[in-house]
C-alpha cells in the first residue's frame, strides 16, 4: 500500500465481514462508552448471541475493574485468530468513504491509516498528528495488553481536520454514486445508519492532494496567524486519544525489531472535518460515586471567596443558566451531592476553560478520599439519573465551540482531559473495518 510520509498518511488494506454476516450484530459501539451502565453491554451480549461480532474482539471498559481481565484479553486474541482461520473476512485495498446518520444528522468521513512516526503524545507536542487532550498514561496498560497480542486492530478513533473549504471529504460525497458500496447497515440500540463506499484511485489521489494543500506551511500560518516556522498541525484527535496512544506505544516497542514498513507503524482511523454540519461537540460531564465528604463544603473551601453557589428549581433551569453563562466568570451545574440542582460560579478561575478549573478540584478531591470513583458521562439525562442516586453527585458542563479547537491546541497546547466529545454515547463510532497488524 502507498505511504505519503509528508502528510503522515498510509493507504490501508482493511478487512470486512464477508457477505452473509449479520452486520447489525457485527458492529458494536466504542469500548469506552457506557462505562457506568453495565446493563447496556449486557443487552448487547443478549442481542449478539453466538453470531460473529466485534463485541468478541474488544474489551468494553465497563469490565476493566472486574475479575477475569487476563482471561478476557486472551479470549479476544483467540477469537481474532478463529475469525481469520474461518475466512470470515474479505480484504479491501484503499480508502473507505463513510457516512453515519443519527436522527437528522449525517457525518462524513474517510477510513485511512495514520503514520505513528508523525504522532507524539507528550505534553507540548508539535507533531503533525497531535493529541487534543492530556494522555492519562495509567489508562494505557490494559489497551496495550489487548493490542500487543492481537493480530487485528479495530478502530474507534476519530481524527479531525480543519477544512473550512470542504476540499478533502466533500468531493467524495458528491462522487459516491460512482463508488462501489461496501456495507450498509442500521446499527443496534439507536446507533443510526452506517454506509461505506470504496474510494476510486482517482478520488484517492484527490484526497491526498487536498490534504497536502492543508498542510502547506504558508496556508497553515495564514489560517492561524502564526509564523511560517510554526510546526503544522494537520490531524487533531477527536475521539480515541488513548487508543492511538496505545498504537504508538506498541510501535515504539516494535520499531527496533521490525522493518519500517511493518503494519504496526500505522493505525487505522476515521478522519472527519471539524466543519462537517453533522458533527457536534458535546460536553463531557463528571459523575462522582460514593461521596465520603460534604461536597459543597469542599468546593467552598477550595475556591474561597471566588466560589458562589445558587440553588435552582429544575435541571432545565440549571442547564440554561450554565449554557448561557458569558464573561470571565465560569459556570458549571451541580446535581445531587446532598442538593437537588444548583449552579456553581467561579471568579478568577485557574484555567481558561471551566472543565479545567473543575478537573483540578476533582483530582485533589479524589486524591483526598472525597469519593470512591469518578466517571465521564455523555448526555445530561444520564448524568441526572446517575447523580440523583444516593451518595452520588454530578457536574454539568457547557460545550466548547468546535471552531475553536485547532487554534486553541496550536496556541495553548492540549486541552484538559475529557473536555469535549464528538456526539453523545450512541453517536460514537461503531466498529466495522479491521486491519491486520502482524
């Protein structure tokens, strides 16, 4: 397959389930979703049954803290081998154009490989492919154990490009009538509709040229108002930062032992345009479980005179006030924790974003034994349901404008972890394509 090292792109060979496979049972949502809702994954297991499914090829993170993790990881590797030996897959060489519709929104993407030599997860990274949030190194070992023994990768990674002129992906949308359809499926549990098309060689060449145009130093400098010697950021992480960091860790380990064109040098991802009208940035809220301390008292103690708390009557009123907040004061909603609904306001905050100010408090609160656990929750309805349970609490956050992402990362570096999400949990990427990595 072709490598375009100047833009960090590799044209992959993917493998897809052969004709006759029940794709609705094959495709499941990203493994890092519904981590506080084990009933979701139990229902998925019941629906899938004994059918071939990506459920058997991933490690849903809801099970990470349960016994039997080594056995589950070993079973994943064995199942991958058995699927390969059973000729369950058919290969496809080249880019895949993807459409994902949920409700009245349709997102458009391209499946390709990124060159991990162009990716650096370290703080202050200036690599061509860049994380948008801090990488939590402690989250990597379970993922590394899965990948290092796996003959296949199945990505839920979404990577963004900043293409206001819609020069890279939109031409594929216009040309799709001339592409062969690879799959077409209604996804389980409200996941919407997923369709994939084989990109022709001519259209593929046009994608490469359009990406090269975005990566021109003069174009980059003019777009963001920086010097031409500023390193170009072409690909910014959207979802799956820790999965790409895992692939990078495996490649760094393999590199002294294998050739430079080894499959583990590359990672299969879907790229999407941050300006796609179907792509929405959703906030990621925080839920605390098993409170051990008086949360309001700890908040007041941490922020002192800069802290104000106002009780409100309903969750809707809280959300409205947080969403409408402007100016230098940062607002966030509080659900539960001995209260019903309220709005926290912080003057002279420690971070440019409310999520950063809150996360600094939560890290210290958990370190000091203030709660048993934290989870990062998509969707205000899920946050409310979890937070109003006895002993729990939740923090509601407003979203950030998606058009600010690239410039913020370029000028300020990685955002606080779990700042934004590309849609809610049911809108996350479902596994479909796989790629051999050995």
